[in-house]
C-alpha cells in the first residue's frame, strides 16, 4: 500500500475540508519573492565585486538566504514559522547593509535596501491582513457548517 498522509488516513466520505490559510499563502508568496530578490542581489553584488576575494562568498551567502526563505515556507504552519519569518526579514535587511559596508561599490548596493524594506513591509501586511482574512474565513466556514447541519436535521425530521 502506498504511503498516505494523516489527512488522507483520517478522511471520511462526505467530509468537508476546512479552508486553507490565506495568511500562509500570502507569507509564502512574500518569502518566495524575497528568495528571487536575494539571488538577483547576490548576482549584482558578485558582478560589482568580481575581482575581490569575497565576491563568491557574497553570492553564496545571498543564495543561502534565498534557500532558507524557500525552506521557511514549509514551516509556516508550525509555531516557529512566523517568528522565523520575522527573523529572516531582519537577516535580509542586515545582508543588504553588510554587503554595502564591505564592498567597494558602497553607494550602489545600498539602493537594494529599499526593496528589502519594501519586502519587510509586504511581510507585515501578509501576516497581519492574512490573519484577519483567515478569521473571517473561519467564521463563514462555521456558519456554513451550522446551516448544513440545520438543513440535514430538517431533512431527517420530514
């Protein structure tokens, strides 16, 4: 028999799945876009410092941050997920500042700080607004369950 997830093992016919989290969807989108930003930032920083000994280290660090951003999408449903996302926002902004401090093109690289701060604002919006939408969705889901239960009870009594 093929391996089945817990949700598949616990499924019963006629069972309605609860709605998925919009907060996790928004946050995952922001993290994946930040991963792309970090790869391109690493390429830009490497290109500006090709002849320096640290150029490959900058690129490797930016790619590592990008991989961690994508991996963080998998743990957003766990208690550590969103606090780790806030930590990643700080790491991304610190990466921009750190690269600006050690590179010879110090005036060009800090301009990348603007998208970093912009994505931090997007993360805040995704987490706060996503939680609000999730609360509204769960309220509507519970109301629909109550209406379905009432309809079933009326069918059984008639």
